[in-house]
C-alpha cells in the first residue's frame, strides 16, 4: 500500500475541512498536545466525525515506565477529554513500536 501525503493540517483546526469521516486515527499525537490544546483537538475531532464515527487513538500511557519519552496520558485524562458526546468502547494497553526503541 502506498500513502501519499499532500499536506498536513493542524489537528487543532480540523473543523475547517468541513466534511465528515466514519473513522479517524491518531498515532502518537494525543500525548504531544498540551492540557489546553487537548480539548480543542477533541472538539475538532467531533466536528469531522459522522454521528456513529469512530476514533482510534494510540498514545503514551501511564503504563509506560518513567524516564525517557514524552508525557504519559492517564486513563482518567482520556475519559475526561472524551466525556461529553463521546462513548469510549475501550482503553487498553498496546505496544508502540518504532525504530528508535532500544529494548
Ligand atoms: C510522536 S510524533 C508521532 C508521529 C507518527 N504519527 C507516528 O505514529 O510515528 C507526533 C506527531 O504529531 C505531530 N503534531 C503535533 N501537534 C500537531 C498538530 N497540532 N497538528 C498536526 N500534527 C501535529 C507532530 O508534528 C509529530 O509528527
């Protein structure tokens, strides 16, 4: 499969797409957003998802050992950010593999 990226849109300004999607994915984005930006992102996400739309998210979690790496997102933070108008199907551990991981 080949994916061609034409342009990168600011995740905090998705609503200007003015269209709806059934599915959206986020890999490694949510934990990079500040406390102030996370609700802005979630509102923008809601604006581009159809009523039964789904968002699949992968982010660094509190289960990640302390030390190297970005901030950890707690389960509570996810629940708090996706509270109004959202239904969370599951939050479960996953491994975020990349080429820089040493173990
Ligand atoms: C940890 S990297 C993850 C990269 C890739 N998605 C992956 O899974 O390997 C976080 C990415 O989020 C992007 N990012 C951060 N804030 C953003 C924003 N407001 N809009 C769009 N992308 C953003 C960064 O440029 C960076 O590429």
